[in-house]
C-alpha cells in the first residue's frame, strides 16, 4: 500500500473507531432488538448452549431471547461478554459490532479499489481519460471517496453501535463479494473457496446469505454453459452448496455437544421458517424495500425525555444527503448523456460506464435488496444495510468517471470536494440524532424531523 493510501484510509478508520467507541455505554441498558438478542448472548456466555435455542419458552419466561437467527454473531458477542468482564456489560456486548464495522470498512475499501481497477484497465476505457495517470492511483482515489461516503452514513454507524447481528452479516457477505470479484480477475480457485467460506459464515449469521449463494450459483452455471465446461459442476456444487451447509452445521457444534439431537436441530429450523413466514405483527416504524432507497422511514431505536426541554434519540437513518445523491443519479446520468452529441461517442460512454463488473455489482446489490419485496413479514430500514455498500459503489463510479473527463484539475478537485463536503456536514449535524447525544427539543422538531415520515 502507498503512503497516501495508508494515511487517508487510516484516518477514516481512526475517526470511525472514535465515533463508535465514544459513549458506547449509552444507553446503559438494552434497547431495540438488544432486548431479544442480548439475553441469548448472556445465556451463551454462561456456557448454556441449549436454552437460547428453545423456542417454546417465549410464552412463560420473563425474558424473550432471539432464537430466530443462526448463532454465529451471538457466539462472538458471548465471547466478548465473557472475557471482557472488566468493562461495563453494555460495552462488552456492543464492542464486537464496532470491531466488525471497522473490518467492514477495510474490506469495502479493497472491494472499491479492485472494482475500479478492473474498470480502468479495461480496453473499453478511453485512454484520454487516464491522461498519463496510473490506473492504480485513480483506483485508490475512488476507494477512498467511496469509503468516506460509507463512513458518513447514519445507518451504518447506528448498526455498528448495538448488539444485533446485521453488522456481522454485512462483513461476511461483503468479504464474500470482494473475494468473488478478485476470483473473476485472477481465476484462482483458492480465492473462490475463501469466498464460499465467507458465504458460509454469512449464512451462519443470517439466512439472507441464501440469496447471494443462489446468485453465485446462477452466475457460475451460466459461465459453465457458455464455456461448456460441465466437468466443473461438481466443484461448484461443493463450493456453493456443500461448503455452506457443512459450515452451517459446524456452527451448531456446541448445540449438539450440549445434548441436542439432529431432530431437535431440524425442528429448530422449521420453527425459524414458520416464524419468518407467518409473523404479521404490525409496527409503527416498519417500511418496505422501495421506501428504503429514499431513506423514507428511519427506525426509532431509543428515546430519553428525562432532561427538561431536551431529548436523546437513536434513529437508524441513512445520511439524508447521501440518499439524496442516490435518488438524483438517473438525473445526473441523463444530463451527462445530453452533453454527448454523436452516436459513436454515446456508445463509447456507455461502454466505459456500464462494464461487465458493473452489472455484476448491480446483480449483487439486487440480490441483497429485491428479495425483501416478496417477504410478507414486517420489515425495517435496517434490513437495507447489506445492500448499502453496493449502492454506494454503483452511484460513485459514474460520478467519479465524470470527474475524470473534466480537463481542468482544479475544477475536478473542487467538484469532488463539494461532493464529499455535504455528506460530511450532515453526518456531523445528525450525529447526536444517531447516538443519543442530548439535543434541544426545538432543534429536533425543525431539523431531525424535517419530514413527517422521519418522526
């Protein structure tokens, strides 16, 4: 890595770490889905690997613990809670989320760099775009810009400061995607195996990984049909079916060693399916997938009105400017397209912009997002988290390519500065709203609740 790379990436990571660790002990009690997740973590930390999976206790127990998801994230949190007893308990069970958020940022950086390196070294790129600049240097710039945008987002921040499993799933799924992109370029089967292993760990955290596994299977079978390399089918099935299944079973090893049988395991999976397919309890902050793209309905996680005329809130909300950028992308592309006059230049522009890996990125984004449309159970904005990094990349690449076409270096730099300044400013303004810092009620009313749907 270059010195510039280390410095700026290190700065993003250090600031992200500070903003997550600062006041991590607030609230000083369980909030939102920690109320279900943490009791299971506490029981696991005591060495009980039976009770947290026994769904029938929900009606007659004073606590209701989460058995609805695979246990990998809870294992990690339980290890932290058990071994960091010198810290406040709330910090011990939230700290793994902070660590995995930083690792997610790091993986995201390398994914962004790998992706744009593949774009810029493609023969479809107009050589005048590079203008004697090295593709690697431009890829570093893009990766830093993209990482900055992800770091400035409120949903990513909030989910990395509480004990749920979403940030763990994001890390494993994003790493699987990064390794799959790497495999596409290097054709190294070891990299593909590592990608399948990350998919398996993602599946052992949330079942949502199943959609990503299906996508990779479809992509590989399509490649096999095109190349007529049918002898590879057993290997692909080993990587994308057998490996996730075996790892998923292995994650339940403590469950089996504690005395549970395979029949108990199968019954647990049935109960999980039954719950997710039949749960219809309405919630005032539920929202659908189409609303997520527009940051329409954030989720109110926590509120404290104990201070006179002041309030403390935690809202799982995207950065308003960043999501405004997303919604304006079609307008941006349309306006850019209008400036290109002849058909030959238009075709060249389209070829540079919409390359093979861009469509692969789009497919991964859609697999992380569209399946929720067919789900009948109540859904919430935080379900959009796994799709968010891909949307940032899908959006940032056209904008970055546009800056490369600007001949004046000063104008290009000014454009990028303004592009990054506004999400940063809004992240600073909204940080109290995302982390329970005390804020005057009047400020909340006219700033944080600007839209009625944000209340």
